[in-house]
């Protein structure tokens, strides 16, 4: 396995749809992500009638308490922001000095976000087998493409990476170790998957990343130590808010501590520049055992 290049960690506050369908709450969450020192504030973009079958659209939400509509489709429509609202969110991110990004779930959403000229576009685990959309992002977009590998077989991972290699586009591909669950118990986080992805794809893609759906911030530093330069965590103002993702999200205090700890880990990832550091020499002169 190749040595890890410990670049400065990039921390993504995955706001997703945690703004409860309200544009002003979306802007507030951007401000909170910025105040937490996250690198990016990230959202999600869907066209529910394109993404869902008629049966899925008209079915009730599987957890009625979390629903914002009478059907799952109505729930998804309520939470959606349109392209112009996303354009405004990107402009607001630029105004206050934080990166903007979005996951896309369907062709129309991908086309709309491509027009915004973002640094990168994310493909969620649920859609990483949507090769028509992957082709659009590979061939019709110049930014980086980030793809989560939750609920994905090793064979499917290989197929996705080869798909980008076919057009010499894997050098702008970032792949995420991920377990798809909300929240994920620690025994299912499976951090050593980062090692496996580095071993198999580290020399073939741009970077390896980690998307965590666990509780707390204990394992994210370990993910970085294993080689995940990008660390993405769901982000909310209040974990008790109604919605599927809030329980697996960090609040601002947690995100602030996560950024602090990852940056501390970054500063720590080095070898001693000399056998005895200057800070140690003082202690060596004072404390090192000397035979009398």
C-alpha cells in the first residue's frame, strides 16, 4: 500500500435537506457551517417525479413523523429548492467565504447543477449505478466528480472507476468509503474499507474520502489517519428537528470540534525532523538518566 500524502483535511458540512424546505434556514445553515470552519456547505438536488416511480411517489413516507407531505413524493417536493435558489445559495457561500457543493440524484438535477459551475458534484451511493448520469458528469462537466460507495459491491466499484478511466477522467474522481445507514453503529462504520479503497484505487483516482453517518466525532480522525482527505458529515442546527437525517447529523458545536480535531491531526502527521527535537533537548539535558 502506498504512503499517505497527509494533505490538509477538507471537511464537508452535508446540509442535504436539513433546512426543512425553508430557503432562509438553508442560508442560516451555511452561516453556521462557515462559523464551524467547515470547508464546504453541501446540499442535495432532486426532481422527485423524474427520480421516483409513480408507485414510490404516491406511497406514504416510511416514517410518517418525518414526513413533510401526505405521500413520499409530496414530502420530497416540499423539501426541494429550485435551480435559482441553488444559484443564490452558491452566491451566498462565495460571499461569506465557504465552498458550495451539491449531490445530484437524476439527470435534470445534474444538468442544472452543472450550469452553476461548482467545484465538484457528488453522486450519492443510491445513484452510483445511474450510468447515464455518470456519463453526463464525466463528459459534460469539467469539475471533480465525487461518488459514495455505500451499499455497493466491489465489482460495482471497479465498474464505476473503469467507466471514468475509459475517458481519462479518473484523475478528477474522488471516491468515498461509506456505510449507508442513519445512524450507523460503530461496528458497521468499517473504517478499514478506506485501506481497501486506497490499495485498489489509490493510484487510479484523485483522492479517497470518507462519508460518515455515525454518531459523535470519535472515528473521523481515524478515517483521516487512514488516508481519507475529505471527511463529509451531515450537519444540522438541531438534531431533534423533524426529518430523516437530523439524528445522524452534527450540530454546530460538534462540527466545530470535528474541524479542530482533524486540523490538529493534520499538524501531527509527520516524522521527527531530527532524532532529538529542540523541544526534547531541554528535557533531555534536565532529565535523561546519567550513570554516576
